[in-house]
């Protein structure tokens, strides 16, 4: 049922796409549903991807994928979330692509989040907050985020080794976000040397499409 709802949200997002658009493709299981639904619609679009995995999936389905390094503006980005509240603030990064996702989102005229109903929350912070860190700065950043009231845990891959992002950086999954003032926390993380980026998306998302038991609701930023 949860996977069906992810697919329903993804298919609803495809209805927001028009021929000629340059689209940002998110990362993760829900974003993969969107990529498949987009390819099935056979619209005349081009794309940029937020991860190597999403780029590979898009190409395998016949979608043209551009190098984002050559792109300054994107018409629309569609991506999943780990948590989203009623005003479209979100935590992202379970898939490890939050830095590229935020860059592409910031370049986008519009961003749509897609999710099943389990991702909708009253208050952000039940999910861990991913923080991408330069390996050189790991111990320093761990100390700094503890001072911010967070509890960092190094993300590990399936083989037990440290997980590496597509940029070959580490990820600290941080608990302790619940109840914190999110804007000052984001500013503090952004200002910490060694932090490449983090999964707080507080202003990037314009619309969230949330599917529960096949019914899709629309949440607009700052309107609920």
C-alpha cells in the first residue's frame, strides 16, 4: 500500500509537467516512481539528475539527461522527502543526495515534493537529519553538531564501511532535531566549516503532493 501511494503521488506530479521543460530528477524510491511515470508519458522534456543512480535510471528509460554543471536554471524539480510538514518544510537525505538535491532545487523555478502519507508530520525531527561532511573534518563537525544539541551517527554502507556520497563525502545522521528552531539550526550548520550541506529544506519546496490510500492532497508552501 505504501509503495502504491508513492506511485500515486509520483503520477500526480507528472501532471504538473509540460512539453519543453527542463526537469530536475530527485533521488530515492519515490523519485524513481516519478522517473518511470515521466518516461511512460513520453513528453518532450530534458532532465538533470541529483544522483548517479537517478541519471542511470532516466537514461535506461530513454529520458535525455544533461550534465547539471552546464545548467544554470531548471523549470521544475520533483523529489521525495523523508518528512514534510503542513507548510512544505522538509527533511531530506535518506538517499544520501541532499547536497545535489538542494543545489538543483535552488536552481529551480518550482519544486514539488512527492510522498506517501507516512511522511507527513506535524513537526519535523522524528527522522534523522543527514549532514554531509568532508572526511577531513569528520571529528570537528561531530563536535560542532553536538554543541548544537544534535547527536551524530556516522552512516555506514551495507558492508559496514563508511557510506560515501556521490561526492565521496561522509554522512552524519543526526538526531535531536525535534523541538529545535529550524531556521537558526540550518544557519548554524551552513556556517560550520567542513559541512558540505544538510537535509533541512525549509524554503525550497513550493508544493507537496501527499498520497494516502490512493487519494492525493496538495500542500502549498506557507498555506497548509
